[in-house]
C-alpha cells in the first residue's frame, strides 16, 4: 500500500518538477539577457563619454590643432535574445571635465579665489584701420612756421593691456599690475609700460593707493576708461587740457550714497617717457575730483559715456576736477611719446621748445592749473555729457625773451549717443572747441558701435572724425598736430 502511494505521488510530482525546471531555465535565461543588456548599455555609455571628451578636447584646442584622440571602446555585440535599447533611452554623460576659474564682469577671468587671496586677469586690446589721407599735408602755425605732415593709412594692433589684479591675505589689501604696449610707438619712449599700484581700503570713505595712476584732471582720466563712445581716443579739447599718468599716492571714497571723491599727489603731469633723472626732486602735481550722482547714485560702469545699460530711471552725474603742477622742460615727455600730454599753445606749439614764441627765448619752468566742470544724464539708451575746461599757465622761468607773461585757454566738449538697437547698435556724435590765444581749433566725430555678442566686452566701431587745425596728436590716436580735414577709423575692441 505504501509502495502504491509512493508511485502515485511520484507520478503526480513529475509534471510539477518539470514545470519548476522549466521555470528555472526561463529565469536563468532572463537573468543572462538582463546581464547582457546591462553590459551593452555600459559599453555604449563608455563609447558616448569617450566621444564627448574627444569633441571637448577638439573645441578647446581649436580647428587645425592636433588634438589628442580619446580612446573609444568598441561597442559590444548584441547578445542573442537580448532586446535592443529603446529609442527613448535618455542620454547619460559621465563626469563633467574639470573646470578652473570663472568669468565675472568687472574682474575678468578669475584665475584663483581662495581664503588667502584672489587673482583676476583682464585684457584690453584693439585692431585699428586708420586713414588720414584726406587731411591737408602741411600746417602753418600762428607764427608763420610751416610743417609737413606725415599722413598715415595702415592697420595696427594698437595696444595690448594685460592686467593682473586681486587681493592678498586681507580682502582690503589689493594689487593691480599690468603691461601696456603701444605698438604704434615702437622705438619711442614708454611704448611698453610695466606698471601698477598697491592699495588698502580702510572703510567706504577712505582707501589709499600708491604707484602709477591717472591724475583725476577730467572725466576721461578719472577711471572711466575704456567705457568711452570712441575707441581709445578723446576729443581734441579733452586731450589739450587734461593731465595724464604719473607716480604718486591717491585716496578715494564715498561721502554718502551719491557723493564720491578722489585726490592724488604725483610727480608731474605725465611721467610716461620721463626717467627719474629728468625729474627735479620735488613732488609737484596735485589733482582732485568730486562727483555727485543725485538721482540713482550710479552712472554705469566706471561712470563712463553712453547708456549701453539702458537705464529705466534717469541717471545723472555732476563733477568738478582741479589740477595744479609745476612743470619744467625736463619733466615733459617727447613730442610723439605714448600718452603725450605736453603743455601746448592752442596752435599746437609746445611751450617748452626752443623759440616757441618766435623769439630766441625759451620757457624752462611754468605752473599749470586747470579746472574742469561736467554734467550728464542717461535714460533708456540716450546719453548726453558735457564738460567745460579752464586752463592757466604762468609763473614762467625763462632764458632769453618771450612776448607773454601768462597764458589762458578755455573750451568745452559735448558727447551724445543713442542705442538704436538695445544691447547691439549705438550711434554717437561728439566734438569739442578750444578758445585759445593762438587759435580756436575744433573737432567733431560721427560714429557707430556694434556689439555683436550683445555684451560690452566686444565691439566694432566705425568713425568719421573732422579736425580743424588740431593742436594735439601722437601715434596712438587718430589725430595729428596740425591735422585739418577728415580722418576715418575702423576698430575692433576687446575689453574684459
């Protein structure tokens, strides 16, 4: 009986065991298929990541470069019986490539930022096409002396300014070091400048710096550069009256939410192209600026010209600048030096050159004083800025006889602009007039600025500039001393 029962139970269990065995085979097959599918997916992801790295390497090295080729894994063959990957499978990237630094407007490329300091890198440069061939080829000054003019038509990489700035150990202790080349002045003094300054911020009302800096003699020398309508060139009025760069100490700060100041004590009006042995051992130049922004408390980046930012609220600025310096013929840069700010008569004659006034006399020393007052507004892409100048030159020390005891010149500039296409296209007109004892020169410029990336950092400028007996000029600006007629420029500027 027991034997029969055992046989019956065995016969009954046989199909169940067969089903179980079949189920085990099916599960094992499915597990193998899933493993093969996972292997295929992993190999395809490896291949995709390798291709992405290869493309990123090619983009970094640029076209035509021999970019290293990343190893690409061969795709695994499809496993028998494995289902293909669905077309809707999301793409998966591997780890992002390691990135260093960042870009910040006003700072440039942030190369390093740690608890102990920061290093920022920035560049200013532009390529210029210049055509002066429409100018008169000679010039006669107010004393009847005729000079031939060397008119230019060329393409130049005008300037390259490489700056490193940031702070060290204490965020209030800051540094700025830069190399500035004036390629149009190669072979002349100060065509390559390696300079900078150190500063410390005590509080919002007082910061102190020492090194090489611009005397705050006019709007354009009070840290507005390069936020100008023109590319690296001023009106001839501004150029005629202003001070320049020198070594010294300066302080600046805020006297409330809308009022700011900067004062500087320096060696002379312009130390570029002047070595220490040419200075007379005294610190002569003092310059100060006070500006008020009553409506918004700001006036755009660097308090510059033009309303690229498209102010929705009326922005206003009013300023006073004063500069005084005792100058001598040894502390003046050469006639064509980079950033030349020679003291000149309104016909372009340098007051320190021998026989400047048509006599055998020569000025050895003179005292320069200049007052500038400005005002402007910006609103919804429109801007208007005006500045008036008064300059006195007296207290002459001479050899021989000259026919004057003092000089007084005054003049103004006006600059207006409109954003024709917000963020992209800007039109402007600017000009100036000098009322001088030896002529009343003037200039006007019409121009367009195109910002192809809709950012301030890159722009293309085209300009027509009309000169009427320009009293100023040197190699790195489009105007020349005695220039009379039209000058045309096209510039591509990069500034970050």
